[in-house]
């Protein structure tokens, strides 16, 4: 049925490529890092105003936590979940192009949010515009749900679920093509170490810090030390001579010495792609005659338990690859992502992407194993089980057909390694934005998205929406 409108949809999209770029640059120019609520709300309001300007019904709800863009009416509602918040870009000087602009170069849109998730958000908005322009009779409602806290704790979408009627079936363009009907679990764990007074050792750690987001492998980490500055400098020089691949620097501030470690950021669902700066820092610190205060036990835990472990083997969480109905759910992956010094002690943050069959009680039991040895308490800040959506549902089969008929690739059912809003709603899958010929650069320095693929995504979303709203059949089951 969408074929009846394909030519008109394509013409609408191609004629507005320049406008799309301008709109995307406007949106990506807002530094809407999740923790900066004012900027996040500014980005949300910008989206809503643009949607209104293009003739769509749009508003913010729940104290600007969620944006809603709607069209059509019917017994069933198609939901599309996207978000305007982004992770911190890290060291801006390391970006090839400004992180808070949409720079078109070498066939890519460069900048924070190009893949995750401002680019895909705009693709879905333009898809709705393209279908609205057709003037067809709509038998279903389409609701674009714009979140503001996807990269951190989901207070936004939790409020939406608690207060709003949920869509009957949904997709989120926050993963990969073809279709992500499976998604690994998600957990944020905080280990809290007390401020124990040291009794032995000559070099005191007064501060530990590392990482910028719970779902990113840390590319920076630092320690502030009090003790013999010459001895620290000598030990660092010796360490770097033995480990030329490690990046560490030293600064002296009055009676304190600051050690900084440099790694490489990556999304925490692929921890092996990054270089963990917290691990590097801890590896050097063990060379020193450290005072055995609370910070000492943080470093000791990192070196003895955390460093080098990507699967949770010390915690009994390494189950290998797990299969559900013959479909691969991969294995549990995890890593330390942040480290902080607080008034009452130290915090070490873990991010876990657990496979199917690993549950909250398994995580609790695993981390409890070492709490008396290293003197920490455990808090599970966020926990979500892995999900699975039956690939035989009509709306999923429609996605498969449209993808097969309009791309050079054959559709299949994909496991999403990250976590997305797909976990928030029933009958929700990931669909896009990363195609098979494209690298996933979400959360990385020099995040980028192929511009031609953005246009292709917009076309696919348009065809799907057109087919959905034109159909008077039930597509949920």
C-alpha cells in the first residue's frame, strides 16, 4: 500500500534535504547533556516548535519531561520513541569538527547526537511530515514521544508510562537496522566505600575521579595524592618506561600531586572497544606506598577484581552466549564507568548489560561476595531485565518487508547490545538508525552518521508510517 505514495514521499524528502540539515544543526547546536536540564528542555521545546511550524499537533507534558507530536486517529496507536538528551562530548579539542554542530563533511554528519539520537529523532519527525503531506485518510494514530533523560535515569519515560495511555506497538530509532527485537538487560550499580583513616603507608589518596557518564567507558581519570612528590614522579617515570602504551600525566599543586590518566571513550555496551582510564590510573597507583585509607580499598578492588573483566566472571555473571527460541541474546558485559569522591567516602560505578536469564538477585549476590573484603556497600540504582519481542507480530513483519524492498540488504532480527527506550513500552522494537555499512559511533569522540543513510532512514520510516495509518487491520498481534 505504501507503494502508492512512495514517489510523493521521496519527492517530499529529497526536496527538503537542505531544510533537514538546517533543522538538525539547530537541534545539535543545543548542548543538551542529560544532566543540564535547562539545555535539555531548550532542545525539547525547539523540537516542539519546529513540529508545530510544520503543521503537526505538538506539546510538552509532565513539566517538560516529555514532548508529544501526534497525527491521525484510530483504535490503535503507533508509538515512536526518541530523545533529545546526549552524553557529554568529553575533550572537545579531540573532535575533528565542533561537537555541538551538525557538520556535513565526507558524506557524514559529524557531531554529538548525529547517531544518538537527534539525527534519528529528526528523521522520524520528517517522516511524519511526509505522510501528513499525503492527505490520506488515517485509520491509526501516530505518536512521537520525545524523551529527555534516556542517557541517565529514565524519570521522563517512567512519568510518561505512569500518566499516559501507552501505544499499542512502537519502535525506537536508537539502535541498529534491520530490526532489534531483542535487547540485553541494563543495570547501574554503585559501590560505596567509606572514608576509613589510614594506618600504614606514606602516600595518601585524597581524591579519586573518573568518567563522565554511567554508560560510557571513561576516557579520563585522576587522583590527588599527598606525599613525597619526588618519589611519585620517579615511580610514574619508571611506570611509563615499562608501559609506553599508557597515557598518564603529572601536575604539582602546592603540597599535592595530581595524576591524570587518559583512555578512549566507548559505549559501555561495547566495553572492549574503549580504553578504561580508571583501570590505567589504578594500575599505576598500585606502584606507590599507598596509605590504607578508604581510597586505597577502591584502588585495590579495581586492580584485583574489576580490571580486565568484561563479563562479570568474578561475580558469577559470566554465562557465555544465551539463546531464546534459537535467537542469540549474547553474553553479559560489564565495566567500571565512573569514580567519584564524596564527603562520606568514594563511589565506584558499574554498568552492566546482562544477557537473558541473568536477574537482579544474581547481580545482588555477585557484588555481595566482596563487600566485606573491600569494605563497600552496594546500591542498585537502575535495573531492567533483557527483553524479547516475537518476530511474528504483524507490525514487525511489516518492518521486515519494507526494509527488504527498499534497501540493498536482507532483513533479519537483531540483538541490541545497548539499552534503549524499547524496554519502556510493551511491543517495542529498535529500528535504526545504524545500517550494516555504517560504524556505530554513539557516545564516542567524533560521533558521525552517513547523511545518505539518514535520508534512507527517513524514507523507510515514512513508508512504514504510511502503511500503518492506511491499514484498517490490527497490527499489534
